[in-house]
């Protein structure tokens, strides 16, 4: 049975002829923020940036909403507290009551340490796993890697890009726009 | 997030030298990545010699633990009345060492101390390795480490009962295992962007695969960073009370008992201060060596070391204050047993240990009042070693001297370590150093993405300064 690699690629949404974005680079974070703001003012909505460290002000400039991770974490944290309290109450008073030193079978005072620890443990897992999940990681492939300077985004380059599914996107015009705000090495990236 | 510092007075910035020295972002990447990327076979010989020595000590640890398990817990010097001796001393010592790592990565982060970025990665690694070493002691002190799962609320058919959740010992199990897990998660989260840097610079297939796998496809998108910074803030926010809780709970192991010398309410803050004190000293020892061996003078400057010495001075003074309080309360309480314990601690059979502890922890660090001492590498190296010795003795003094004089004089005893005690502790030192050496060689030892952020900020501040004066 012959497998058509092009068909699979097409199904997965990265057929070779698909344009991913127009990308350009800056060597200073402030230029990136400035350019990002101007690109957004031109009416683009699907803008992203890539940088070796979190650049201050880029979220507001290109319209990245504030992360909702905190809400996920607080829910999971409360689950952690509940798990700990239920565990100590159920084991101590219901499943296997054991009188030791005349202490009560269950009490909120002595269950504080374990409740606290499990709350912390659950929130740590929630924030790390939640963060990677919200970022769509781990992933094996991303079309932005086809940009000539993509590997410098973790080193010393600050990349600005407009994705192809932006309603205002046009490869040539968008590329001109990126150049006009000062981006270097502007490329239409396929992947 | 870390931009609060920008509101600092630029005048103040001008009088303070920059924290890191670099020609640009790429230069920073180079300075840190080249250590990881060097050809394994071209690693300096001194590295292999050191690694083979510490590696041999790990083998010694393996041999000691095998001997202990196959023979029995009697190969250690623990006796009646000293049922907790070197094992618990070493456990508390190692846990304490770990606390500095979390303090640097979490508490200093919340306080916007930008100088932490050069040292937080190695301090976090140190935390992980120290907690691993700590875990060995209570695990093997149980005598049957293969039954360790009895410590966890795992339903099983051979115990058929639950843990006693009213006991501080089980709180300790939860605290230490949570601490290890959260520290590992925090460390890995911080590493991911740097692993991506190494992946993107990779020239060999192996490095591309290994770092490509470990960096999970991180590409530094603004959306990534947005979630990442919140995750990092939450981790720092929960690690701060966590680190305070861990040593508080360790101190409950003692404080909730009725032994004179243990039964005091001062223990939780006293233990936490001592833990940070010893941990900073240990970070100092490791950093001075790493700075010299790996030529990190541009990234770990005297300024970093001086700041750490100030923390050592402060926490050392806390510890000294706690010692005074203990003596005062022993006298003021009027309890005869309490009074006897403290007179005996200072002048009894273990007076040598107590005075080693007072000298190393309280008297010697006072040298740090002088700037000359705070900024001298030989002095700080020496003090970091004496502090570690002193803090080990603090745990020894608390545990062994409080136990060796029981309520009945007929139950009095004296503890001497056996060769197995000594070799096991030496073994954990070897394990700690081996893991640290491997980390320093094969993973980015300095948080590149964070240092770059600090460097960007400094560049901006200095630029403003220059413009303002012209």
C-alpha cells in the first residue's frame, strides 16, 4: 500500500505549499516591541514574537492576553487540599480508626502539615504541566523552524511574525509592512 | 516581570558596577554554552581526575549501604540512649544545605534580586542533589528500605493499615518528598529555554536529539513566555512557604518530643535560619570552585559573592541569637532537666562539639562585617568551609548531646561513630560532588535566558545614564 506523504502532510496541516507566516528579525528587544506595536496598529491580529528571554511589553504590544494559568493552578491546588484532608479523615476515622496517645482520630490542627504539602505538590504539577500544555508542548515540529534565523531566537535575535491565517495577511504586502517597521531578513516561511 | 528593578534610581545604578560582563546576547550564549558543548574527550584532565575520585567515593557509599542492609543497622554506632545519631544528623544537615537553593531561586526572585540569576541554576541543582543525599539516611535508618512504601499512603496487603497522620515523622515524609519533587520541577522548568538554546546550536546528531528531546519543542514564542512567566511566578510563590515548611516540619520531629534540649518552640525559625546559613555556605564553596575551574569570572562576580556573604552574616547572627535564647530560656524556665541539658551541652562530655559549633557559626562569620573580608576569595572560601563544619556540628550537638544524658543516670551513654558511619557520610559527600560535577559539565550551569534579561535591563539603564549626562 502506497502512502502519499503529501496527503498526510496536507491532512496534518503542514503541506509544503502552505504558507505559515511572514517572519522578520531584530537584534534589540526594544525595536521588537516598537515594531510589534506598529504592526498591530496596521490591523493585524495573528502576531507572534520569538525571543531568547521574556521581553517586557511585548504582550501588550502584539496583543497576547494575560495567561489564565493561575486559574487552573488554584483549582488543582484546592483539589490537593481536599485530597489531603479526605485522605487523613477517611484513613483515620473511617477505614482504620486507631487510638494513639489519646489523640483525636481526626482534627484540622494536626492535618495542616500534610494538607499544606499536598496543596503545594498539586499546584507545582498543575503549573508546570499546565504551562506546557497551554503552550502546546511538547511538540516535535513547528513550521517557524523553517525560518532562516529561527535558531537564533534562543540566542540573540528577536523575531516578529504575522501568521498566514490572519485575515489581513498577504505574503507580499505583509512582508513590506514588516520591512517598513525595521525588520531584517524578512521571509515568507513555508511549512 | 523582573522589570520592577527598572524603577530603581539610575544614580544608584551608576555607582554600582554591572552584575554581568558581556559584549552582547550572543557573547552570553557563548560563554555559557561552550562549557556544555565542548568535546567530551577534550574536557580538561583535572575534571576527569576529580570525577574519578568522587565517583570512587560513590562506590564506597554503595558498598557501605550494601554492608548495612546485609548485616543490620548495628553496624552504625547508634546505641541506647542515642537512637538517633549520625544518620539523622546527616539527614538534617543535607536537607538544610538544600534550602539555600530554593531561597535563591524562589525567595530572591520574589524580592526582585536580579543578582540571583547568575547563581540560581547551580543553587537549585545543589538543592536537588542535597535532598537526594538527605533521603538516603532515614531510608536506611528504617533498616528495611525495601519496605519504604509503607511510609506512603499506598494501599497494600502486607501492612494492612494506614500511617499515623498525627505523627511529625509522617509529616516529614510528605514534606521532604514534596520538596524534592517541587525542586525538580522548578529546576527543569528553568532549564527548558536554555536546553532549547543548546538544541538550536547543536552541531552533532546526538546533541540535537538529546537536547531536542529535553527542550520539549520550546521556541521562545511570546505566548510561551507569557505562560512561562506566570508558571515561574507561581512556582516561586509556592516554593517560598514550602522551603520554610520543610525545615519547620523537620524541627517538629524534635520539638514535639519531651526530650530536654529538643522540646522548644524556637526550633522552627531557628532551624530555617540555620538551613539557609549552611546552604549559602555550601553554594559559596561550590561556586568558588566552579568559578575558578570553568572561568566564570564574568558571570559570577565578586558582587554576587559579597551579597551571599551578607546573607551568611545575617543568618549566622540569627543562629547565634537562637543559641542565646536557648540558654536564656533554659535558665528562665526553671526546669531542672532543661538547665542540666544546657550546662551539660557547654561543659559536658560533648563540650568540644558545642564549642566547635559556636566558633564556626557565630564567631568566625563576624569577620564579614568588614568589606575586605567579604570580598576576599580565600577568606570566603575558608569561612564557607568552617560554616559547613559548624552547621554539621549544630545538628550533631542538638541530636546527640540531648540524647546522651537520659532522665535516669543509669541510662546515660556516649556515642562514637563507627567506620561505617564515617564512610557512609563520606559517601554521600562523594555522591553530591559527583552529581554536581556532572551537572556543571553537561547542563547549562547558568540560567542563560534569565541572565540575558538582566543584561538587557542593565544595558538600557546604562544607556539612559549616559544620555542623561550629555
